[in-house]
C-alpha cells in the first residue's frame, strides 16, 4: 500500500515530528513497507482461519471447536500480572507536551457543536 507524501506529512505532524523533503519521502516509503507487511500478515491469518475451519468441518465439527470460538491459551503466560512501582502524577506528566489540572492535554479532534 503506497503512502503519499501528504499522508506521511500528516503522520509526522500527528507524531510531532518536524520532517521535510527527503525525510518525508523516507517516511512514506517506510510506512508503505510496514503497511504491506501488515497486509501480508492479515492474508496469512485469514488463510489459516479458513484452513482450520475446513479441517474441523472435515474431521467432524461436533468434536472440534472453531478457531474463532476456541478458549484462549492459558499455557503461554510468562509471568503473573502483578502491580509494581507506579509513577507519581508529576513523573507521568514530566515529558508531556501539555498538561492541565494534573491531566494530559491533547488537541481537540471533534468539531465544535455550537
């Protein structure tokens, strides 16, 4: 999927990156490569689901579960999810471009409803 220079410029602006000229061209090429990679992963995943569903139908659907309704794997947990050290509000906001009343401030993106 080809990413245009305008799309790369918009992505750079959203990421607060000051890119121009050759840097934007490089970003557009890199983003295109990433999106192409994700498309190939999506195609592979879709093919795997279709293959698994047809295999379960052939083997007797009553004895096997569909890939989409299977229980999540429980044996892939690496460590327990425990609460560790947490940042204070000041530490969390230290590198924020803008903050207001102890919260991250972000530019509005919804149209004003007047």
